C-alpha cells in the first residue's frame, strides 16, 4: 500500500476509515461527550457514561496489545514525550468543557452533527479550528508558551504503564488490569447490559482509536518518509483540515485530515441510514453567538490541555497517560458548570 499510495496518503486513509467508524458511532450509537454528561446529571441515565468506560477500556487494552506485538513506541507520542503540566491540563480541560456546554457539542460532536446536516455545527467547526490554530501556532502561541511552557523529551514517558514497567510490571499486564476494570465497572449496570448496541458502539470507538495507533505506527516503521504516530483527536486536526482545504496544491494529506473528513462522512451515512438527515440552521442570533463563544473557548482549551474530550479522554487514556484522567474529569466538570448555567438561565423566574 505504501509503494502505491505513499506514506501521507496511506495515513490519511487510515484516519478516514477510523473517522468513518467514529462518525457512525456518534449518529447511530449516540456516542457523545456532552450528551453523556447531560443524561447522567439531568436524566438519571448513566448508560452513555458507561459507553465511555467501554471505549476507554477497549482502547487501553488494544493500544497496549499494539505496543506488545508491534513496533509502537508510545513514549514518542505527544501524550507521553513531554513533561506533564497538571495546571495546563486542569485549566485547559475546564475551559474546553465549559465551551463544549455553550456550543452544545465538542469538536467531534460538532463534526458528527455537521454530517447530519446541521449548519450551525459548520460555524462551530470553523471557529474552533481557527481559535485552536491561533493559540497553537498563531499570534497567541507566544502567550501560551509563556504561561504554559512545554518541555518536550521527558526523561521517562509520562504514563502509568511505562512507570510500572520500570518496577518490573509488564505494560500489557497493567493495561489488562486497568482496561478490564473499566469494562467490568461499565458492565456492572443491568440497564447497560440490557443495551447491547451501546456496548458495541462503545467498543467501536475504542477500536477506532487503536486503529490509528496501529496504522500510523506501521507506516512509521515500514515507510521511508517521517510520519508521526498518532490517532484521533479533534482540535488542532480541525484547523489542519481547514488549512489543507485552502492549500491542498502545496500541502500533503495527513492522518488528521482523513480523520476529520471521515467523521463527517460516517455521520452523514449514519444519519441517512436512520432517516435523520435534515438541513438545520440557527434562527436565533443569541444562540449562534453563544455557540461561537463556546467554540472559541474549546479550541484554546484543547490546545492547552494537549487534547480534547477524545484526544485526552480516549487517545491519551489508551496509553495510560497521567494527564488523561485529570483532563477528562476537568472537561466533565467544565461541561457540568456550563450546562448548569444554561439550564438555570432557561428556567422561568418564580
């Protein structure tokens, strides 16, 4: 495949296929970050949170199997090769989660809704991608680096399984224990066990993340060009896709572009298969203003936290990065605060 397509196009294809699976999971399986928080807090239904447990547990076991069986150096990935900054993780996660609540979706969810015909999500995607790039490499990048300096090349990989490996515990054993406990905890609910489709789609999300690690690690090991080992996340990659759309003639495809486009395609296919595809627009300027503000917060939040709800919450978690649970809890808290503010604002005055 590499000889025929080249490394960059092959990585884009792997991202595309995984993105399609994620898009289908969002539209058919209803896998959604904000939806899971809202269901748990205001609907007394934790099944979509348990889907996250299945996704994370599957991703942990799968990613460590890839490390065990193939040439996958997890220590060189963006989640493990830099000294962890807890303050950046917490603040970035809180800002991202709050922005997610204002927008009504995270970046992944906005792409999925865009695939279902929601033009409001198109605005969210654009604003989020641009705001992420402004902080990542644009005019606000020096301020970010000054406030949250990044030390690349940590002496030890910043993850649990890597740390325990230094004490003689095989990383795969750590992953089987951590991932297995998450899966068993998720399946401890009879109501969730009675929804096999939710279990299936949670596993699909986890396997999509694993496919990114496995595919890009294979390209890095067997190809000649330098290709990063990465998997799905949806902040900087949205900006990458916007940039590629403007400069395709002088730019190469990448895993990130394939991933973003794949989610939209998968979501469109899922929406059409369920008869849910319909064009929607925002007829309330105040709602659009709120969503744009949320998107403008999500981009910088994800960059500061080094990942969004999927990037830190599943992809980094799959490597048992120290930052992952802290970022995920911070995102959930920020989302809960934002939802509370919105619901209180919508409540009628007594």
